C-alpha cells in the first residue's frame, strides 16, 4: 500500500512475509527506496517496535544506510532511503530475521541517460517469461530521468498473497541502541559507531526470569516469504517511459528573434542561479534529518524523539515534545523471606529479591511523581505472588523444579505464604528508583534517583500513587483539570516500554501512540474510560495527553480484559485528588516555562528565540535532554535558512534586468523588420 509519506511509488523492488520494498520519487523528483511494514503485521505485538529498532540500528552501524525520512507511527510503518544507499530495504527486512525475495531486475540501457518524459507510461503487452535461476538482488532504484517526473497511471500492484500470520513479536537480531524509534541523519564525523548489526536471527526465547511479571517472550516469525508475482506493471523488463520524437527544427528570422530572447532570459536565470547556489551544476543532495528540521544524531539520549513518532513540526509532535521530558521510569525492588502464614516457617532459607517496573510522570518540579499504586506499593497478595515466582525461578535454575511447574508452584502456595523481613514480624526491604530519558533495569546509582512513596490510593479510589524523588528541577507536566473526555475522542498516550528479551538487562524508552476512547465505565464513581490500544506491560502509570500536551489521565491495566492490557485510563480528577490530599500543587517551574516558550518559537519558525529559550531551559533543568535536542534542531534549521538566503536580494534585481533585456531585443528586431519592409516599397 502507498505509505502516508511525501512519495509517489514507481515500482516494486521486492517482498517479504512482513512487508514490501518500493522504488519511489519524492516531491523534489529525487529517487528513494521505501521499506513498508504491512499494517496487519504492525498491529501484532512487538513488530512495529522491532521494525523501528532495526532501522535505527542499521542507520547507526558502520557503513549503514542513512535514513532520509520515516514514519514509524503510521498504520503501515515505513522508512525511506536515498537511492544511493543501494538495497537498504532488503538489508532492513533481512536484519529482522525474515526472508526477502527481490523482484527480477529489468535490463537498463548503458548509453546516454533517458530522454525527457513525454506523456504517460505505455501499457506493456503480454507477460514476461519467468527468469531462470535465483533472482538477483536489486541494487537500487531506477536511474533519474531528465525533467520533472510525470505522474504514473494507476497504483502499485501489491505482492500477491496475504502476509503470513504473525504469532508474536520478533526476536531482535540487532544489538539495539539506546535510542529506538529514532530517525537518524547521515553519519557524523568523529562519532563512534553504534552497536554492530548481527546477521544471525534468534530462534528461541529464554524462559521468563525471576521477578518478571510480564508476558512470556514471543517467538520469531517463521515460514516462507510472501510470493512475488511473475509480472508487475511497474517492473516490466522494458522501458516504461518512451521518449517523444524530437520536434522539427524551425529556421528563419523569427527563430533567431526567439533565440536572442531566450539568450537574454537564460542569461538572467544563470545569474540568479550563480548568486543563489554555492555549487552551480551540482544536484540537490537528498534530504537528511538535519536539513529536514529535526535534530541530527547526537550523543544525547532523551528517551523520546517526537520528530520520529509524529509528522515533522505537527501538532502531535509539539504535544509529545511538551509532555515527553517529564516521563519517569519507576522501579521498585523488594527483598525479603517467604514464610508460611501459620507458623512462620521459612519456605526458602535464602532471601529473595524481585522488582516491579512501570511508568510515572513528574507533576511538581521539586521531584513529585505520580505513578501506579499496585506497581510501587502492591497489596500483600500481589507482593507474595511476585516473591513466590522469584523463588520458583531460582529453583528452576538450581534444577529442583521444572519450568513447566512454575505456575502450579506459585498458585498452590499463594494463600498460605507471606513475605516478611529478616524477622517474621518485619516488613520486607523496599527500594524505589526513578529514571528519566533512557532507563535501564536494576540501576541504583546515577542516573537513577532514589525516592519514596508519599501516599497511595487503593484500586477502587483510582490506583494512583504519589512518589517523592530526591532531586529537584525536574521537567514537569501540566494537568488539565477541566478535561472533558467522551467516546471517540482521540488522545496521545505515553509510557515506558522495551523490546529486549532479557528482563534484568533491559533498556526502556518512552513510546507513544494515538488512541481512541471506546467507552466510559460509569459503574464506578471515577468513570474511567477505555481505549482501543495499549503501549505494553510497563506503561502502567503512563499518561494520556490532550492536543496541547496536558495530562488528562493515567494508564492502568483493565482487569476486565482477559489479557489485563493497560487500556484503562484513570481520569485526571483522581490524580488531582491525591495531590490535594498530600498538600502538593501541580506547578510548572521556571525551566518548564522556558522550555515551552522555546517549543512555541521553534514550531512557529522563530529559531533564534527558540535557541535562547532552550539554552535557558537546559541550564535550569539539566535532565531535560529534549531541550538540548530541540536546540540543536533550531540551530540546524537556522543555519540552512542563512545559507539559502544570503543573496536573495539579487534574485528580483537580476530577474528584472533579464526580462528588460529580452524585451529590448524583441523591440529592436521588430523595428529592424519594419525598416526592411518599408525599404522594399
């Protein structure tokens, strides 16, 4: 299918069980190749994230193909590469661990470049004969033709067959970088390469580790690739565009007059081009991340890159940029002993440690964070369940319990066990940490920030908890206390997620998605509302925001769903009630106002003001790495504007001079002709 991007497809390059590769032309007539993940595959858990992760990892690898533009949030996610990058889509699909079948390449003329396009493509009669042997990979997209490309009739034909069923999320075949879902520009000199790309697909997933309260790790997609049709109208082995016959040459005096006028006009145009271009005669380079106006690859790891998850400089990107810096990854580590309730006897002599992970949001710049109660202060049954699961996994590692019996082991002891401290009457040890931007599991030193639970509401009252982190000047989100949400309302949701299969060493980043409210649950006084999609296991405590980036609710798991997905949104009223009870006010700090002012200026095109405001925000709130990223974007954007506008004053002057010269020549020749006619009589 045609992706939602600034391209016109020309022909199919190849197909795979999960997507297709197309040749296309952008709005400036430049050739690109586009890898498109099928919408049905993107809807399966993990595939959208893996597609973005692998594309980003390839772009950062040594000699990797740089991305010109991408939209990983589209229904059918896609990523575009410059034609010079070669078979980049094929590399992407193969790095995902799936087979790729290229379309047989059509023969290309080796003599002079094609002539200007005339008319629409001519239909090709008949079906080409099958090509013997294994098709050779397509090395790139068609060579450019002179002039502006003409519209191609019809739409691209899809690869025959339906995408193979996807049974689960793909296993990563790339050592994922710390900035997934990010569109990167071309490599920057002296910048160290990212993690290398692995060529070996992962064929199986490890067993769930201790303390992992998430879903089991899905397996990779297997099976044959999608069938590539023997004939495609955009890949016929003949020239699709036939040059028109050259026009008959006209001679005579009036042809000379036209030539003189043309010389004058062309001369003026050449002057304009010489003044407006530093390198005359060179074609425009393909658009890059920097020239497109979003931040280039930098050492920063802001955890969320709104320019890669929404259309550039769109209201959605603006809203994500406003709320993104205030997102917090929350991890609570519990250490204790599992005992029998009746006599206090130890079930296991060794202490057990496990953790619970979720999302949160800063609501007061002094370090106050709102998150999910059951995550940071679980009820006793949830607590002992996590402890028993950790004990069972340890027994499996020791060989005294089989992995298939973990669930039975936990359920059979749940009602008779309790988690305590070193003594039967003590509480288990609890440690809480928060991380902003990119986060990693089991980190207890910087950049992790220690914290404590101030107050927590039970499930029936909203399941919201207030945390105090031991750091100030944190970027803060604003609560929309007057929010009115109804069915069919579209919202943006944000929360932490990961595609890593190793729980202990997992890296977490902020992910976002546009969702729709499907209904309001009026059976409880809170009136929570349900949404049609979720962000994954660790998005509990994440937020739903309005078009201006203000918080309208908190994500929670829907216990009425069989999968307990995080598709329930607790209204902002529960959040404000907890803050009021704790005596905490939702208030933006000085740095927050500076950052928002910088965003307003940036999205209005005032780069100079934006740079100054972002400088102030980054200085007063160092953890706001998005302020630094957007500052660089403003610098890049202003630099490109300065380069193109240095001699703009000369354009109208030279154009006027060229036009006047052309008129003068025509008038002079007309007078000469009149004199010649008069002399004959």
